[in-house]
């Protein structure tokens, strides 16, 4: 088994209090670990919560402590300002949809931060993710264009036309609120290549609780697995989901993961979380999954997840090109990869449309 890099393990240990796990030892704040948490893994606010007592202790006025405290304070201020803009952008755009009878659902972002961590700013989010039903996607695009938003990088009718062309090959469109300097990612579905039998999130008027919706919980775990769990931010979400999901909801999530042939990737995800945080209570989940931890697919996923999480630099350009061309692929999270030809055609058309 490949051991995780030392700095990664240090960060995982430092985050334990924020995830309701006992301290691994006296906290040792360092500016290098704080910067690693922010730029690589997007968990600066959670690290600040874990280190809060150590950073506030009287008599702790070393240059290292002062540097960490100032750095994280600036980071939290930036996150708070960004969240306020995101909330304002959502409050401005969603009523436009509602007035036309278009239901929308805000996914991830600050709402998930409140549910998982008890405070919205503890979960970093770079934009607003808004889901609408596929049949309402073009109407939402037109509403954004008619109300002065930048749509797919363009203003007015041209932006709407470009967005509709892109929407034939892509599930999301960028809508930019110039007044608030905030991007809204408008989604027609949650997964780029949904497997057979996938049931997408229900979009209704009014937002539903994440932890009471097994489809949403399953989507969050799938999202992490599809990205290879490359950021600890998503693994922290997984740790809180494991802790907070009720048994009846958990049973539905596991049953649906079986139907989608996602169970091996789910088990590997849970095992990765356990490697980082031994106190993570994955046992009820593992006990209900009908997959052996030693299964070849489970181990293949686990190896791929470890590699992606451990990366500290972007992949070399040739390797990124090979991945984009679907020549290099990680193990398929749903049992089999989508057609190479279909993915290549969609990617090529999407690239061409962005260039036009």
C-alpha cells in the first residue's frame, strides 16, 4: 500500500477537531500547512476552526503563530465576502426564474456548509451551482440573457444562442453577474455521463435538506469519486455525511449504489476516508455494502484515489491531453466507461463551440 505523503497526513490530523474527532496530539500550527490547506485542498476555514484555541492562547506570540493567524484571518474574510456575493447573486436570479414558473435548486455551496458543519463559511465554494429541470434549461438561459447577465461569456441574444449550442453537448452554462462579480453555474443535470438507472435530484419550488435526500447524498459521493477525491474538501464532506446520515437514508443510498454498480467505488471512498481519519465511523456503511474490501475493483479505485489526492502539482500537459482524449482513464466508477467515441465527440464539439 502506498503511504500518503507526510504533509497530507499532517493536514488530516490537524482537521480532526473540525470533523468531531479527538485530537491526534497538541496542535502545531504552521504557515506551510495553512497554505497547503487553502490552495491545494480548500479547507482553510476548517483548519482555522481546528486550530482556533491554539491560535488564541495567551502568550502564544511567536512569529509563526502570528503569520498563521493573519493568513487564515485574511482567507476567512475573503471567503465571507465571496459567500455574501454568492447569496446576493442567488437571491437576485432565482426569483426571476420563480416568476416564470421555473423551479431551481441550489446544490453544494454555503447551504451544504450549514448542514454538514453548522456554519456556511466552513465550506469553500467558488460559485453558485443552480440546478433546473432539463425541460426548463433553455428558458432559464433566455431569462438570464434578457436580464443583463453574461451568458456563456456573451451578452444578450448572442449569449443565449451560444449557450443553447453548448447545451447540446454540456450539462452546465456559465451565467455571470457583473454587478456582484459572481458566477452562477446553471445545470440541466448533475452528472456529465449519468449511468443507466441514474435518478437525478428532484427540482422543486423551495430547497430540500441535503441529509434527508438520498439522491443528493449519493450525488455528493459520486461527485467526489468521479473527481478522484483530489481535494480533501470533498473527503471532509464525506466524513460528515458518514457521521450524520440516518440509517434509513443510508440504506437507500447503498441500495441505489448497488443498482448503479457504484458500490466498489463507494467502498473505496469510505476506506480512503478511514485511512485519513481512523475515527471516521464507516463501519455501518461497510457492513451494508455487499462488496469485499479486497475486491479487485475496490483496490483499483483506492489506488487511483490515493494518487489523485496526493498530487501537489498539475499533471504534465502530455498526460492531460491523453486524459482529455480518453486514452488514459481511471477505473470506471459505474462498472464500465462511457463510449470513448461519444465522449471524444462531445469534448471536441464543446471545444469548437467555445472557440466560435
